[in-house]
C-alpha cells in the first residue's frame, strides 16, 4: 500500500509539472503562476502531506528552470527556416538584471514566513491581471525584431524588481514581465513570448542557485515535477505558433485571474 501511495504521489507531481510547463510553452511563462497553487493544494486534496510555501517556492523554481529551458529548445527547433522572434539585446539586458534580482529574492525567502510568501504571490498575480487588460497598440504586432525599440533603463529596472519578488515565490517572473513588455515597453506579442522564455531561464538560474543555498528543495517531488515539465513545454510551444495572438493574450489573462482569485480567497478567509 505504501508503494502504491508513493507511486500515486509522484504521478501527481508529474501531472503538476506537465500542466505548468504546457502553459510555459504556450504563453511564454515559466509555469510558476499556475504551479504555485497546484503544488500548494493538490497533494493535500489526494490525502498526502502538503508542502509548505517555502518548499512550494523551491520546487516551482526548479520546475521553472527546466520548463523554460525545454521551451527555449522547442522554440528554436520550431523556428528553423524562419526569422527568429527572440530579441537578443532585450534578453541579455532584462535577463541578467532579473537573474541578479531573483538570486537576492530566493535567498531572502528563507527569512520570510509562509503567510508573507503567499501574500507576495497574491499581489504579483493581481498586478499581472491589471496590466494585462490595459490595451496595447496592435499596429506594432508586425514589426520585425530588428526594428523594435524600447526604454532600456525601464526594462532593466523593472526586470530587477520583478526578479526579487519572483525569487521569493519561486517564479521565473514572466507572468509579470510579459505585461510590462507588452504595455510599458511596447514589445510585439510574439516577440515578447519568444524572448520571455530566455529571460525566465536566466531568472531561474539565479533563483535555483538561491534555493539550493537555502536548502528548501524536496528532492524527489521536485525531480518528478521536472519530468512532467519536460513533457509539457514542447507541446505548448508547438500550439503557440498555431494560435491567434489575441487568443494567447486572453488565455494568459484568464489563467492569472483565476489563480489570483483562489490565492486571495485563502489569504482572506
């Protein structure tokens, strides 16, 4: 019976990783925005010992690392023969900035209690929803990567701040970076999605380093969540290139909104 329970628990972790990474590839996010509540609630629903918010943040950050890596590889394979949608200068500037911020945040999370981590996650989700419903100019959608310009100081500063709070909750930060890139930096949607995976990967490098230093990662549950993430990201990336840009944006808004409502209900009730 014990073996059956262990197998079931690890299967659940694979499914959680798969769901999160599917949305990672589909919408250019690291998957943490959906994985955080799944890891927090789903194991308990099946009668298993739940994870603490610190453990959830650590598992989620490790999953984000591998999901974003897998998504990047799939994106590169899918784009062969066509123009690259990754803005390399943007990735380098925002990626390094969010890496530093994420490292700081992930180390700082070991000094915070569970309620504070959940509240920070809730605030990030609400901010992301608000920013995603702000309309952007559709005329920029057809711009090639070489013609896209943006405010460098704003991009670097925003990435650093997002990196800090994302490192605390175990996120790559894309669920808030994407709205910033779309609404404030005016980056076209498809370039935003393609570039955000690379930015999230660099953010996750800093986050994972910090979580390993703090020692909060449950190894085996994290391993099986990663296995699931490696399965889901390529499928999400494949579908993202065959869907309407507006549908991608609306799907991201709905995903974040549902998650925000759930986490705040638990905080306030």
